[in-house]
C-alpha cells in the first residue's frame, strides 16, 4: 500500500500478573479510514485500545504516530498528540455540566489578571465552543449547556462524549462500543455521527460487538484473537459469519489475508 | 449474509421502518414537571439551599420563642465565634469529602499544629511567627502523608485517617509531654499566637479575627471550587475517579493536593484554637473531627463525593451553633441539642439521597 499508515503498533505485550492480555499484537490505521476492531470477549481488544489511547503502558512493543515513536504514560499525553477516545463508560463526570465535561482536563482560563493570577475559568468561552460543537454535529437542540450530565439520557450522554472527541481529536478518534448501550434509533444516529466524523477526514477506530454496525461503516476490519491480531479483512469480501468464525477460531483465515495485513 | 455486505452503506433491513418513526433524537426533555419534581431539580442545582432554609427557619424559630435576647447582634455574632473553628475544620473536611473521602484526622492535625506553634516558641525560643510557620509545615506534612496513602497506596481514606488520627494524636501527647502552655505566658511573650482570638466591635456585634478568617477562607474556597480547573477536578474525582483519570485529570496529584491543603487549613484551625481557648493545650479540640463531619453532612454535601457546596458546610456549622445557643438560652438539658442534631444528620442524608434520584 502506497499510503503510509497514520498509527501503527508492533509487538505490543501487556501482562496482568499471569494473564497475558496482549501477546505481540500489531495494529495499523490508515488516514481517513474507519477501522473496526472485533474480537471475542477477553481477546484483548480493550487492552489494545487502552495502549493506543495512553490509558495503559504496554510492557513491550512500540507505537508510532505518523512514523514517530510515541510513548504515552497517561491519556492526557495521547490527547495532546491528537488521539481522542470515547470510552465505553464514556468517562463523563455526572455531576458536572456538559461544558465542564467537554473541557475537563483542558479548561480555558480567562485572559489577563483574572486568568493568570486567580486562575479563573472562562465559562463563557467554554460554553460557546461546546454549544458550537454540539450544533455542528447536529447532535441535539441544546437548551441548557450548563445542565448536569446526569440529567441526560444515555444517547445524549453518548452525544456529549462523541462531541468532545470530535471537538479535540486532531488525528485519530477511538470509539469503544459506542452503540452498546443505546436503543435502535440512537444507535443509528451515532453511526451517522461516525460517518460524519470520517467525512471531516479523521480516521476512526471502532470497537464493537455489533456485526451489522461494523459491516455497515467499517472500511477494514481488524480481527483480534488471543491477544494478537489474527487478520485484517475487507468487509466487502467476507460475510459476517466469516468474521465471527475467524474471531472464535472456527475458521482459519487464508494466508492471503495475513499477507495483505 | 452476502446481501448484507453488498448494501452495507445503507440502513439495515430491520432499520428501514425507522424512517416512519419519530425523528427527534436526543432532544432535551421539556415535559412539564410536577411541583415536587421542580423542587427536586432546584435542590439538585442548588445544593446549599436546604441548609440555608433550615438555618433561616431555625433562627426565626428561636427568635420567636426567645425573643430579643436571642435575636440580637451580640448573640448572632456569638454564634459565629462559637462555630469559627468548626467552620475552618469543616472547610478542610469539605475538600476531602468532595473527593469521596473522609478525614478523621483533622482534629488531631489541628491540635498537633497548635502544640508545635506553642512548643517551638516556648521550648526552643523560636520567634513566634517562625513557630507558626513550623505549625503550618507540620499540618501540611500530616496531610501529605494522608494523601500519599490514599492516592498512591490506594488505601481507603476512612482507614488511612483512622490510623493517622491515632498516630498524630499520640505524637501530640508524647511530644508535648501533656504540658499546657499558660495563657499569661502567651500573652507576655508571643501575643501573635492569640491573634485570632482578638476581637473588634461594630455596635453590639463582636467579631473575632478568627470569625473573619473563617468567612474569608470559605469564600476563597468557594471561588476555587467553582471557578478554577482544580476545583472542577476535585468534584470530578469525587464523582467518578476513573472517568476523571480518562478525561485527563491527574487524579493522584489532585488528591494529594487536597489532603495537603486540608492539613494546612487544620494548622490554621490550630492557630485559631490558641486564640479561642487562650492557652496551648494538647487535650483541646477532641471532637473537631466529628463536629466537622456533622457540619458537612448537615450542609448537604454528599458523603459519596462530587456533590454539594462549601457554603452548605458553613450553613451546617451555623445550624449547629444556633441550636446550641438557642437551647441553652431556653434552659433545656444540653442532651436535647445532641438529640436534635443527630436527627438533623439523618434527615440531611435522606434528603441527599432523594435529590440524587433526579439523575435516575
């Protein structure tokens, strides 16, 4: 492939005591694509994603972003590098407002003495940008951006989390099971949102158990099994049952698929 | 299955019926709320409202029963003087409880700091202002120890501070050899130790500098908690530490800073304690931890963390002060005060649980 991958991982290993969650795992993400990561429970999908998003530090292996080796020790560092993650549990603080949540960990301070000396937050600016972002993504009709996140429904919370990632992600957006907790309609909305983010040129890593959703939006599908990448398939060439068969070990992928990876 | 991948870019078969369904997605509900729900929502967004209402109501109640003797500038400011130390220690307690922790060692840190301030002046002959700084350093050190054990060692705050409470208190008795520094000596050699006990008058109202410091401290902390990133992070950690960590909050650093600041505030409380009782006594302030937790709980701050306002804590402390003075003026057995305050604590926690249901 002529295009250089944007984000790569080689030989990642992560052990928790005697459990090996990642066993020489590889990973490639190309610019502008939606890469789905699927795998059975306990296959190490979450550990892979956490390693890329800086939530865990792998014991071995290297991660490269745009060809440069990166070594994330905290989610903050991955975010600073332009990798945003929407976690399955959304990582929102229920009692804080929508705007406070979107800017948690990267607050905007007031200019001048109030900001520099008294460290005062610029609520106005943060609320304005949060509102812009939510409207831009056509997410919701905002009535009160200072309302606490815990008063929102599941879909609305998901919307806030996705908007936060889309607002700040400059290179990669990772979404962990974005539709798992949602109803049919809300899932559809989130899928449109994912395609919308892709149209903005941001590549997306989508972790999901929902095969129809994966086959609908993904450009390539990374199948994870027993802590490593088994293969990468093109959803147009394989069926969902093939994917499930690879994932569970019922079928061995052809060598050609391995080579293409 | 091959069909599914062929038209993969279109909605799935089972989703086609959705075009006929309601298209409003994730809009904010605007259904009219019942009056009870409105109250619930109001209290949810204004956590200090309940204690404020209770405070105003109890002042009015005692004012009606007792009359001018209670409802006077002198009595009102007397209440402030009596709750000044509880308010200061309650402020330290508030910070810790907002992170879903609890600090049982606050009273012990306060007493040890006051003893250090006194003994460093009288035993080692340090200039009193330097001795006061040493007291603050000791307070910060005790807080830092709590913070490290809670954040990096991941021990439960209740257990950690149960331990440090005993350790700090024992250190206090061992170091001070159970000696009290007499009021006259402080007066003669180091009056600055009693600074917060000095007062000034505005008409009949009597204010000590301790009262002024307590109100200022609460105001400053209110500002910090609501209008700085650090303050928001304290709330976020109390809410859900994992989510805060994933959102980029440096949880351990913030936790340690919370306990260190709590220790510093306790040291300030120790300095005020000298002014309040006049002497430096290692046996003073034994109930400060329980009193501070009482003020925080009656003030509507959730023991589960992340919710409540420091202003509520101040109102909570004042409610206790109003009950104590009011019932004393009526002339009842002081046990009635404890009975009523115990009841208030349980009601406050019940209301907190009810308000939280707004999220459901």
